[in-house]
């Protein structure tokens, strides 16, 4: 489906959702939501969308008007003076006599939130997010490609990792490999050696060199046509693998598989987290698993739903999520294993490969 038609259909779904919620409109300043609804890549601060049950408006500066042309059939663009887009959208809502207009507080800063609340707008979290969780076929194809770029790049780079290389050198190898395969950007590219593998989101060092026998952890992904990938691999570099490392690696893998086994449309995010977390807790390492079991991926790296303890969020068909349990021993080493999955009615399909 052409992006204009796809975005038009999404905009229609949002307008239907606005009507069903008993609202007169929804306002978004989020470039990510705007891309989803218009098919046009904008930066934060370039536009404000005001959507009603019958029509959608893009309030922007003159510089951006021509950029919005591909969406003209379902999104009316109006130019205002620079710096007055939010005020212009509020004024537009008043002119249209919209009484109940919502905004998602997750996507506005404090100053903008105060303006909107003062104008009588109301908070409504997750309004468009709930639609974005279930991916269209076009989105799945881009996510699948982003995942392919990531794992093919890893397969190229891993054999090149040698004793004496720095974390930064390996990070650069991965970035180049992903760009070479068509990545638009590399939003994160974590490379950890030894004790740094216990730092869940370590920043690669320009001086930390890989030793002959120690742990390695790499967490990486890329954007492809607006959609991201995310995967993590952990292994022991060198011939002398400690028995404890092997034991914990197998335990994390068992937890990963337990989470995957319950992953399907209709289950809660909390149920997936529990399945993985229970395996690690039962082995006595509950405190060493201190992050969520996974998260959605899409137009952003950490997206809804979050696979966290107690979450009631229900996974819809065609959600794309990560499953990534981990165990970390501060000052020693850590292990995390992460793959990305397309959620189906009967289970899931793995998008990342070994």
C-alpha cells in the first residue's frame, strides 16, 4: 500500500477513535506520531497536528508547507508565524468550537503542557500509541529489514573481534557494517568487555581493550526507513570459559525461551515478563535481573508495550517486541540475550537470527 493511502487510513482510524472517546479533537506535537499519521518525516518543533472526527490540520511554519504536499488529501496544512504553532493550533481549536480536545502528556514538555491545560485541553495518555502497537504490513516489512541488517552485520563483525581491540573499535565496525547494508542511522551500539558487561547500558570505551579470556556483550540496532531493530548477544571470548559463566548463560537462555513460549496476541505484557523472571528468580538470581523483560520496537527503540512486571497491557496481533532477560554481577560480568519478535495469534515469529 502506498504511504499516502496507508497514512490516510491511519488518520481515519484516529478520527474514529476520537469520536468513540467522546472527544472533539486530539492534538499532537510529537514528530514520531506525526510521521505515523502523515507518512512525512518531521523534526520535533516543526508542526502541530490538530485532528477532529471530521478533519485533520497541520499547523506549521511557511518553510514546511511544501513538505506536507504528499498528505494534502487527508491533512490540511496552514502556515502561521514562526514560534506560534502551538498557539495557532489552540486558536484553531477555539475557532472550530472544539470543547473537548486531548493531548498525550508523554509527548509534550512542561511549557507546552501548561499552555494546553490553561486552554482547557485534557490529558489522555497512549491515545495514538494503542493504534501503533499493532503494526501494518508495511511497518513489519521495514522492521524485518532493520532486524536483518543488524544480525547480518553482527555475523560479519563477530569473527573480526580480536584480543587487544577496544570497545570503540568494535562499535565502529558494527556501525559501518550496518550502514553498508542500508541502515539510515545507528541509534545505539553498545559494546562491553569484561566487568563492563555488568553495566546494562554501558558507553563503549576508547581505551578498554579486550583481554584473552573475558566476557563480551553487544547490544545494537539500526533504523531503516524510520523503523528500528534491537538485539543483544553475550559470549565468552577465549578458550577458558568459566563454569559459572556457562551456567548463567544457559539460565538466561532458559528464561528467554520461557518468555518466548508465552508470547502471543491476547496475553498481557506482565505475563511474558513473569514467565522469564520466574525462571531466574527460582534459580536464586532475582536481584541480578533488574530491568524489564522487553519492550516494543517501531518508530522508536523503546516503544509500547513494555514487558514489565504486573503490566496489564494486552499484546495485539502484529505487535513487535523484544524479549531480553539478563543477569549481572557488578564488577565481574553480565549476560543479556535479546531477540525481536512479531506477535501473532498463535505465538510469535523471530525477526532476529543467531
